[in-house]
C-alpha cells in the first residue's frame, strides 16, 4: 500500500549507502516495533496456536486442528453474534454519523455559542465507558427509570424494560454507546467543514442552491476524506464492540445482545474454553482485516475516496 | 530490490499473523511440567524463609463492602499474624477475582491460597496441576472431623483432597413479615398455598416473586435448584446426579415446566422482561417496601439485610421454600460457596496450611467473623449458639443451626453450583433464559442437559456426591 | 420562489433548534448525574429525575474516602503522564520516518500498524500476563505504562504522520543542505512546526490511558497501585445500592478530565481535526 502523501518522500538515490537507506530509517521505527512485538505480536502469535487446540485456559493443550472452527460455523449462537455485529455496524454507520453531520452543519454557520455547544457535545466522549454505562443503567432502570416515570405520567406504552427485553436489548446498548460516541464524530466533521473553501458556498448560492443542496454538493464532498476515515473506523470498531454490551447486558437476555467479543469473553472466562475463544478471536480479526484491506485496496486503486 | 522484497514479504507475513491475533495462552513451549523446576516467581510468591525470618503467605480474596473487608482483616488476618510470629499473612481484596486469578495462575504467578467461587471452578485448576494435595494436612489438623463430611467431600477428586470449603450456603424463601400481615397471608408450605398467595398478589398488582437476574445470570440456577428440590425431590435429583436416572426424567422435566409456567404467568416481577432487566438493588427494595412478596435467595444475603431494612429490621424473615408436590418434604439445598486451596507453586506449603487451619480451628473465632461479616465465611463446622456474640441475630442462629442439623443428618438438597460439573452448570444458567423466552421447551432443555452431563460424567469430571 | 434574501444570513433559527435538541440529548444525563450525586439514596428513590431538594455534599466526601481516590487519582495521573510522554516520543520517531523516509518494508509496516490495532483485547491477557510476570512488571504502574505505550502508539503514529506529511519539505531541505542529520532535522525543524499535532496525540492518548480498565484491573491487585477506574468499579459492584454515592464517585473520576479538557479544549479539538485526517 502506498499511502498518498502531500509531499512524497524524496526518492532515495541508489548511491546512498545501505545504512542510510535502510538501517537508519528502521532505527526510527525501532521503539514502536520492539514494543509492538513484545506486548502485542508475541502474545498474539502464541495465542494463534491455541485456536487449533482444545485448551481450557489451564493445563495442556491438545491439537485438534480445525475442530474449533467447524464448531464455530455450526454454532447458531456464533451466527447470532455475527448478525448482531452486523446490525451494530449498520446502526453506527447511520445514526451517529447522521447526527454528527446534522449537528456539525448546524453549528458551522452559528457563531454565537459554538464553543459552548462543542464542549458539551464532546463531554460524553471523554467519560469512561464504566461511568457512561453506570449512568445509563440508572436511566434505563426497569423499576425507577425513565420508562416507568413516563408511564406514571400517563404514557403506559413507555414502560419498556430496555435491557431486559430481547427485542430492545441490543438497540438500547447501541443507544448508550451512541450517546458516548457521536460527539467525537461531530467534532471531526465540524473542523473538516470549517476548512471547506467559503467561495464554493458562495458560487453555489449564486446558482440558486438551497441549504440541502449546498450540503449535498459542497459540504459533503468537501469533507470526504474525514467522512471516509470515520466510516472505516466505525466498521472496524463494530466488530470489536465490547465494553457497553458486557457491562449493560452481558450479551443477554438469552443471547439477544450477544456479539463476537462477548462470546470470546464467556468462552475464555466462564466456560473454560480458551481454545474455542481463540478461534472466535482469530475469525474476528480476519473479518476486521478484510475490511481494512478493502479500504486500503480501494485507495490504492486510486479511487477518490 | 532483493532486500526490499524480502522485507516486504516478511512484513506481509507479520501482518497476516499479527492481525490474526487470538486469545490468551501461555507459550506452549513452557509445558506445565517444566515450570515446576523453573523459578516462576512474582511478588506474590514468597521466598523460603531463613530461620528467624518471616514467611509471607499471600491470599487473594473477594472484594466486599468496605467495612466487611476491614472486619475480616481485623478478625482473621490480625489474629493469625499475632498468633504466628513466623508467618506474615497478607490478604488482598481483588476485583473480579475469578477472572484475574485464572490469568495469574496460568501465568505461573498467583497467590499462595487459591480461592475460587466453587468446586466446579477449582476442578479445572486441579486438573491442570495447579493445586497441591491437602491430605497430609487434613490428617495433621483433623479437618475430616472438624469440617462437615459432605463439605469436605466436595473438595475431593479421585480420592485426594484438594480444596476446603470456605463457606457453605443454602437457598431459602425470604419475606417481609409486615407484607404478609398486611395482606392477611400465612407463610406457605405447600404449592397450593404458594399459588394462592401469588394469585392474590398479582390481583393487587404486587410481585409474587421479586427476583431478577440482570445483576447475576446465575439467579436462574437458584430457581432451578429450588424447583428440582421441591418438586422432583432430593432423591430423584440424587439419582440423576449419579446417573441412575436421566435428567429428562418426567419429574425433573415437570419441575422445569412448573418454573417456566410461573415465569409466563408473571409471578416473577410481572413479566420475563422485568426479570431479565432487574438488578439486586431493586429486588431488595421491592421486598422491603412491600411491592413484592417473596425473594428466593441464599444465606449470602444476610449481609445486606440491615441496609435493606434500615428502619424496621424486625420485618425480614426466612422460611423454607414450600413443597411443590405432595409427598416431597421441604429441605435445605446445601452448597459450598467459595473454596480454598494451596497453589502448587507455593514455596512454603506448611505455612499456608497453618493459615487454612486458622479458618477452621476455633469455633468462637469463626463465629465472630461470621457475626461481623454475615453471609460469607460461614465455615461448615459445628457452630453452636453459644459460640456467637450475644447480639447475633436470632434468625441467623436459627438458620445456622438448621443447616448444621441438615449437614449432620444427610437430609439436604443439592445446589447446582456445588454438585454439578462445570459445563452442565453453565448450561443450566444460560439456557434457562432460552426456556423463559420460549426458544427451548423444558423437555428439550432437560434432554440437552442430559447429553452434556453424560459427556462430563464420561470424562470423569463429576464432583463427588456423598451417599444419601 | 424568488425571495430577496441576503446571501449572508439565512435564518439561523432551525440551526439553533437542532443544536438545542442535541444539547438536551447530550447534557440531559449529565445534569441528572449531577443532581443524583447530591441526593441520598432515599431521595433518589422518591425523586429520581428532579433536582435535589436537600444538597448532600457529604456524598462526595464519602465517595472520596470509600473509593480511596487520593491514592488512585495520583496513580492514574502518573500513568497518564508516563503514557503521554512515551507515546509522543515513540510515535514521533516512527511517524517522522514513515512520513519522510521511504525505506523498504515501510508500506507493509504501515498496513500492519493500521490493521494490527484491530485485535480483540480479551485475547491478549494471559500470554501478556505470563510475560509480564517473568519480567516482574505486574502490580506496577510502569508495567501498565509500557502496555499502554504499545497499544496507543500505532494510532498516534498514524495521526502524527498525517500532520507531518501535510507540511512542505522546504524547511527540512534547507536544513539538510546546511548539513543537518535526520535526527537533527526532526528535533529542530519538524517538531517545532508540528507541535500542535504532538499536543493532540498527547491528549488523545492521555484520555485513553485514564479511562482504560481491562488492563488496569488485570495487572494490578495491590491497593496502593490501583488506578482510578478500579475505584469507580468498586461502587458498581454486584450489590451496590447507593446511587448517590456512585454518582459522586463518577463525577470525581471524570472531573479531572473535563477540567483538563476545558482548559485545553481549543487545542484539543483543533488538533484532533487539523491536518490529521485529510491525508
């Protein structure tokens, strides 16, 4: 992959010695490389081995080949979790992005109070997931939470047991994560919007464009790289989503909000099936890798994204 | 050209493997046998003591409400250290103990005393060689006679003793005396009486049963334990445990069906959604306020009673779960809660054994610990009323005496988290959710359980079941 | 429809409406958190959504002592500073190389960094714990910091790289003509220009380190070394009943971040967006 750069590195002449050309640059990468190998790569590689064993997390591991994967592909809970990740992905590719675009666009034109709004929208993002989850757990409480309060005020249909109903569990958790996440997107889009050339808007207005048309034909194209970046990280993080689901529902009730990462956690720490957990983990990483590669290949092919 | 190509290929390979990173495992090159000779030391594995030097023993235990932690330190750790000048016991309160412990022990580190949530958990550690056998110490300290035999049995595997029971528990039916009095109800002892109250409660828009499993999925298995014990009866359950009958025996299936019926009728908090969504604070509040009538929970709940009923502590009371079928006697399902074992990597097992002996050695000390930290550390030794400080709650003494009697007579029931093997136990916890939402019928649940249980039996993973 | 409208100012009312609705969404729970932190448990039961009738400031004092925040806040600060400094150095070096030098294997390594950040955390824990035990790095803030260096550097490198790449190479060329080495160019030319980027990276990394909890509770058991997340999770244990106390604890944990963020918010947000993601 050749990363497009504003100023491509100078072509390095063959005449420069090997040291200059190869070793010196790699010395700059040495710290990150060493750390990565020590903390991430080495432990992970040893774990790859376990995906092909029946290891329980304690004791010996017996090689069982692709057995874990066979089990995985025939396990309906695995597919349910995978589906939930896809739903999660769909939710996060739409809701927070739409909200952030809407908010950023509204804010880009507003002078007064912009800083205030920006700060408040961003605060949920700086809060730790354990705190956010605790706050929302309280709000969504089935006995004294908002549902019950609204019902008491005359809206009986509002008394939904958000985290206890199989139909709403996943969406409720996604809602909480969204509350935490969208502010980050807003801030990114706002800055990108603010660096779009003003004159483009003026020429659009001169041609009679209304606000919606301005948005679609000037703003969106103007922030395209940022938008695409956020799409990519949204997709990848969707398959790794863990914190909120684990804290709020644990994947329940009855696997209704189960995702790949909670499956891994339960297999490794509740059922003593570390080998199986490794297999799920490997599969998850592969999925992320596929999406990452698609993105990068598209860029490489020069697709203007 | 060549170099760059090589490097690129190498890194492509690294990308593939690195990105495929998978879960935790110790490098397999270091096989368990090898590590015994290696010096796998951490700050938590004490060095052997030179004469005159103190031996350090580390114990990781469950976190608890702040005050209880202090009391435990005062009543146990301090008394031990004062009495044993050559040993220094350090008790660490670890958040998410079972998870962190597995990680640490597997890594060859970890505390001297391994405390797990129950016999099914410690079985894995034993199988992996992480636990030192206790038989010699049992003889030395007389544990076979001080500790209730059935509780000791729970810690044996292949005839050897590996773990000791730190606490033993039972599951009962808690209620609020005021609620019953206000509604003109008597404590039910039969199914008919229970259902009558449930229906009347429902009509009054009260919750017949307050339980919810949002805070602990395992609440499912408290219910299953009670329903099996009081409908199918302990003899049937025992037979199934021994595989003299199967888990899809009609009586056992009917027990599950009855439990599910109650759930579908809305006895549990009005709806299954509410059951799935409700955590302990609300469960407790509802019992105290009279919004709910019965709470099926265990003796571990004693520690919360004073904060649950701050203004009227005289209102809470416990009773046995009603019998759900004619001819089935009410009983106490007993369980071993936490277990204690010695890490096979502990440097000075004699010192560690001294700490363990201190747990069971003195009835009065044990009683004081329980008095200050009710509900946990209920060591399964014969405790009498006189051992307890004078201000100990009478209801507590009553249950302890009852549990003690049940232990000695052998007339007790079986809790799933003590007498079932790990996978079967997890199945029960997880799949009851599916029964409640209608994805599994009670019959399917039972036959699937039978499959899993049979497989574990074949693989010799059953915990020991004392003869009835 | 021909409407004479000033090309400058179409009505901003719809904008404000949108912004205020979003504000309620974002701030509502925060306001509620604030209210609840000043109520007793009883009042929360009776009055769950309204402002407190009696201000119970005691909650904060209780939360402070029960959560041992004095110790844990200190520990977290140490961890955050250590992580920020380390990550800036490590990713600064790496980003400079990736931005300016085109050595063989760099492209593949960049891809690895990008993709390698997508690894499920739970899978790491045991082999890493094993390694850390052998190295004696468990129960130590330094051990935790090293883990954070490794996990936060890839993203930081990418961010910094985008900044650097957006700067014209003229100054550096001039310096090189004068005989400066790569290292000197980095130190005396690049960093002074790109320091907002470094600040951003430091802030983003610091935020991540403050809020991280899985590694924090796995690798540290000693009370004296625990970080602020473990303080808070003690309040949300299995049987907590005092939501007022928990809310106060939540605020104690989040307040430093918010204060810090408020002080530097312009830098923070601008840095996060400037140059970073265009390339």
